[in-house]
C-alpha cells in the first residue's frame, strides 16, 4: 500500500504525463475498484466491463485531483469510480440502489441526527466509519449512492423491473456531469473561511475547538458555520449528481 506522500507524488507525475505513474496508481488502487465493482455485480453488466468503467473513473480522479487539498486520494476517488459505473448503468437502464445500501444509509443518517443532538455538531467520516465498523471509503460510497432520487428510480413496471428514468428522454451530458460531481469544485465554490473550516474539520480531522482557536471564535460559532456549510454542500451534491 502506498504512503500518502508517495501517492501525491505519483498523482503529480501522472498529471504531468507519466504513464508509469498512472499505471502504478491504477495497479495500487485496483482493490479499491474491485470493492466498488462488487456492489454492482449481477446488474446485467459483465464484471470485466465494470472493472474497465471503474478504471476510467479512477483515471478521471487522478487527472482532476488537487494535491493542494492534502486529503486522502481514495476518499476522493470513490465517488468518481462509482459515478462512472452509475452513469453507464443509468444510460443502460440497469442501475438500482440495493436495499442493503438504502438500509445502511438510513442508519447512518439516524446516527448523524442523534450525534448532532448530543454534540451540537456532525460526526466526521472517520467517526461514522468507526461506529458502523466500515471503511471511510464505504461511508462515502453509501451516502453518495443513496442520494439518487427515489421517485426517478422507483419501478414503474414490476414485471420487467423498468424504472421511471427509462421513460424519460435523456441528453448525453456525460463530460459535463463528470466535472459537476467533483468534490473539489464544490469546495472551491465556498468562501475562503468556509472552505478552510471544512478542510480542517473533515480532511485533517481537527475538532471544532481546535478550529475555533485558529479563527479566534467560539466552538459554538464554528459548529453553526459547519452545519450551514454542510447543508450547502449537501444541496450542491444533490444538484450535481
């Protein structure tokens, strides 16, 4: 497994045109791709095709990753890989969020609500990961996958399992949609103060009290700002996904 600094170095080199660096990153992240692909198995798409789609998503993540964010690449890459597969399967009318993922997402949302009531702040991805004994990447995957509008993906033909989306004419905006879902775009749109709070809180795992000291304000103020920014980002994801 690559160290954080080694991964960042390979990404920079890959973005500069190094085929070796890109191939190294793909090889090292193949287990991550496989873990995501397994969730879409049995959806009338060949396993090898799913792996190729996942690899395409990984390459796009490599090309668009901003090393200045100083965050784990795998956390950034998960929604990119899953998004590439989901877009293909949406176009093919095959995607359907599993009951297990929906159920886990409901439990995660309930945990977040209870945590907020007790702590006046939202839990970090790592805290959610520890509570449910799953990886941070799986937390991102579950919450991202479950953001698809239920009304669009509900079955309208129980016999053939056709979904409402199948009846809606589509427009091929694949490339445009790829860039819309990028996490860095959403963060870059935030005001500098909000951006710094999110990066410190969720990508450097700093407490609200520690961040409050940096900004010279109270922990309560940081908590309020964080809640507003998370809601803003959540809405942005819903629009962009």
